[in-house]
């Protein structure tokens, strides 16, 4: 259970770092036009990031998504594992009554 939590924390840290890198060095514009009827409403987000931030931010996001997927699969697998260690340990069979009696 600790491993899944640590993977999730690492994934969030990587995704946050990648998004922060891309968004902190971006030059862009955001606009929202409200119109009636609702089909006339429009949200426009323009993000342009140049330079080293692209080469740092995108790999961080990519690795974060991969780690998040691994943590998700691990969390699913852990749900189907037994809760106690002795449930899945193999034990040697021991005869309670000796054969020579």
C-alpha cells in the first residue's frame, strides 16, 4: 500500500512540475465570450511556450502520466490481493499423529 501511495505522490509531483514549467514560461492569451443562445459562447486559450521550458516540461508531464498509470494499475492489483501475509504463504504440511503408532 505504501508503494502505491509513493507512486501517486511522485506522479502528482512530476505532473505539477511539468505543468508549472510550461505555464510559467508561456506567452499566451485567454478569452471568454458569452453569447446567447449558448452556441454563441466561446472559450479560447492560447498557450505558447518557447525555449528550454518545452524540453523540460513535456518530458516531466509524459513521465508523470506514465507513473500515474502504473500507480493506478498497482492500486487495482492491490485491491485483489489478500490482506494478511499468512493467507498467501505456503506452509509445509505437518502430520499431527506419527505413522509408527
